C-alpha cells in the first residue's frame, strides 16, 4: 500500500498507468475509492493518481485542522514524491474547490484543472443547510449514519456501495467534520480571474442547486469549457463514469 509521510502522518495514495498525470481529489467522508471508475479506465492512457485526504479512509488522523491550503500542499508533496512536476488536478464537489485553491497556490505545478460538480464558495441556503447537517453528524457516534447516506447516494451498484461505505467508515470524524466546516467558510470567487489554466467544468442538468455555481465559474474563470450532462445529478464520477471518462480523455488530449 503506497504511503506518503507528511508531518509525521501517513497518507494513502494509489497510482496506476503511465502518461500525463491526473490527480483526483475527493469530497468530505468519501475517499479515493470514489474514483474507482476513473482509476480503472483513464489509467489506460494517463498516469492516474488518487489519495485519501488526512483523516479519511486509510490515511491517518491529522492534528493540523483540514484547510484547502493544507491539502493543496499535500498534493504538491505527493507530486514531489512521485517525481512529477506538473499534473492535471481534478476534484469532485468540494474537491473541485480544492482544485481552485491548488491552481491559485501552485500555478506552476499544474497543466490545468477539471472541476466536477464544484464551486468557488457556498452561497446558497439549501447547500449550507445540507453541509451544516453533515457537520452535526460528523461525530464518532453518528458517522456510520452519515457514511451510509453519502455512500449510498454516490453508488451506482451494490458492489460500489459496499466499497465506498467500507472505506468511508475508516475515516476519523474529527478531520471529516473539519473538512465540512471549512467548506462553509472558504471563498475564492474574487480570485478566479487570477487563474489562467485551462479548466473543464462538468455538471449534471438535474443538479439544480449547483447550476448557479457552474455559471459563476464559467463567467469568472479566464479559460474554461462548461459541459452539462443531461439527466444527471451531482454524483457524476460514479453515476456517469463512462461519459465523464470520455470527456476527461478528450480534454487532456486537447490540452496536454
């Protein structure tokens, strides 16, 4: 099991394939297992890298509170460990926000970004309420309930559900809670014009509360391509994997 030592803690990661590197970033509670279909398919053409964030899945608990700057630094150190200078950075949901933070913090260490159902801030009441509920449930006693709900909503098969749920249960409620909490306060909308990397934005037309975030990023980012998947909701990496993988493959082939 590949392990990166950062700040005295072990971060689990996986690497598969050869070629242009792509790093995948998961949202709170979920793990690198959320990108099981991307790891399997895209590794035929690219070097696919996924990791479990601090306190998530197989990675150890972090005494340092989860912030997006901290995770961006972890990604940089992971690339250093692998001898990679630049990669495409891909994030799902709040993982997409970390893509933006990474591009702002380490612009010279990325070819571009891929944001799936992501945002630059949380500015609508419905999403704030949803995340606030997750914060309340991110406790040792109630984490199994939260992991059951999140894993089920992201799974496209019973087998995928079992895998997502098993890995989610390994996380530490303290770091998971911090990740949720930080997403409520983070806002990089005012800095989006400073990002000049090519960015692929992917959203589902049925993900109604995220359509405003899609349009916001499309308006503010200097170089982006906005694509919508018809009749898809939020959970695109697992529930629209074939279409997503084809789109990522085309985007990187064009930009890389």
